[in-house]
């Protein structure tokens, strides 16, 4: 009786306090504009902002100020491990630490240049990009920098290298350039866009995405030879940052909010968190834990990948597998789906349109026996009839639901 009461109270507490919410606010102790986030595991990470370099060793519960004493204006950072990192910003400010931020060495590349992105492939080889198409390279950990010719005069906001030879840089006016010889030469690629390309990210030599202004997401599957508009999540708000953990699962964020994909960017679903804050630096540690930094000292964290998640709704062990009809139905934009699992099983719940195209994956994990609820937010989908299907062990069931906008 006592055990049942404890379980019941726990379930009520979880439901009442929405512990399965998507992104929640951490106390950064700062009101600065925070631009960059880098985590090495679920506990240890860095956030870089206007005049702040913050570090946590307990998953964001507490933040240690690792900033140098003098006033600085930073826009980017890159950390290889818990000890070694570089930060850069306005007026050719470049700092390096090799002792976890206890000491910073001031470096320099090009005077009167504002740096917006820094990327290191190892302890020695790194690149930065910024104003007036500037790109520089180091082969000795940042002690010396060589100016490279990007062929551009526009602001470059992002650089990303998939290997020591192959990398990309993107920026204003839909411009993107690629190198295959460590940055010694750059050649233009056609994005087909004129808005600002904010952050470029590749998961392998062929497959990459770019988060863009006006809520657009570009993708390539042939190393950038062809870029195509894969998604548009907003018409007037921007995406500034993105991160992927594999070929299928990725996140993007900005003033347009937070979006996630589980099918390589075919669909991007809106996630809850951040409010009206501008979010500019995201780092996803694994499928569950991630962090986002933003303006006004905002740092967000998720412990469920930003997805609504699976909520247990009863301690009763059901006698059989069952998929219940969603409610409300018809719905706009969210609906609930409940299901029963009589024994520990690998459960997948997928939403399809009437053409059979996968729209969303609501569950894809092992679950213990019990009764559960999940939900689907269809804000980015058109009105119509959709199918939702559960597969668990040898059990499969499919039902229809109707979205009316």
C-alpha cells in the first residue's frame, strides 16, 4: 500500500510540474548576450558571451566565471577538451587557454577584424572567419595566423571543417565557399539564396545543413555541389544555430524558436522553450541532453532531447498491447496519444501522412510495462488526415487522426 501511494504521488508530481517539459531555463548569473556553447559530456561545458566566459562542471546548476579581468567583446569560442580552448570577438580579440580557463593568452591575427566563428580540428590546426570575408588559419594552436583569400568581401558568420583538408564558410548574401586543401584555396558554391547563411554543419563529407535567416534551412547531400531549400519554419524570424548528433537527428534555434528533426531534416518540429528570447548557440550532447545559449544571459537545457517525451499515466500493468484513439480529435495543433505495454518492449510510434511519408517519430525506445501518454505538436503541418502507428514486439496497430487549422 505504501509503495503504491509513493508511486502514485510521484506520477502526480511529474504530471503537475511538467518534468517532461522540453527546454528549461538555467541560472547563468549573467545578463550578457551569450553566443556560443560547447559541452564535452552532460556535466562539463562552456558558454561564451559579450564579456563572459562561463564554465560548468555540474550540468549547468552552477556556472564559474572564467573571464579575463579586462573588458572584452566575444562572439565565438571553440573548446577541444576541458583544458584547451580558444575564444574570439571584436577588434581582433583572440584568447587561448590550456589550463581550463584559469589563464588566457592574448593572440592576434588581423587588426580591426571582428571574428564570428572559430573551428579547430585538433590542437594545432584551426580556422576563423569574420568581417569583410576574412578567413585565417593556424597550424600551431593559434600562436600564429595566416590570412587566406576567401574571394569574398561580405561578412562570414560560420566555418566548419569535416577533416583537416575539407571545410566550408558561410555568411551574408547567401554566400558559401568550400576548401579541399586546408583553406589555402576557396571556391564558391551556389546556395540559391540571398539571405544571411548563419551556421553551417556537416555530419560527413557529403551531408550538411545551414541554418539561415527568415527561418530557412538548406541541405546538401553531395558535399555542397548542390544546396537546396529543405525547410522554412518561419517567414520573418531567423535561425542562427544548429547541431546534429547523427545523420537523422538535429536541432536548430534562433529568434524563430527551437526546432528538431528525427528524419534527416525532412520534417522540423517546433519545441517548447526559450520564449521570445534570441537563441544563438546550441550544443547537443546526446539524444537526451542539450544546451542553448542566447541573449540576456539565457541558457536553456533539455534532458529529453527537447521532445515532449513519454509520460507514465498509471502504475497498473496492462494485460495486453493497446493503442488508443488520440484526443482531442479533430485537433489543432496538439493531440495526445495513449498506449498500453504489458511487458518491457521496444516501442516505436510514428506519424505518417496519407501518402505514407513519415512526418514525426513520437517514441523510439525501450519501455517497461505500463500505460503511457505522448503527444504530437503539428504546428508545422498542413490540415488533413494523418495516420499514427505503434510497433512493439510483434504488435502493430494504426489509427487515423484529423488536423483542422
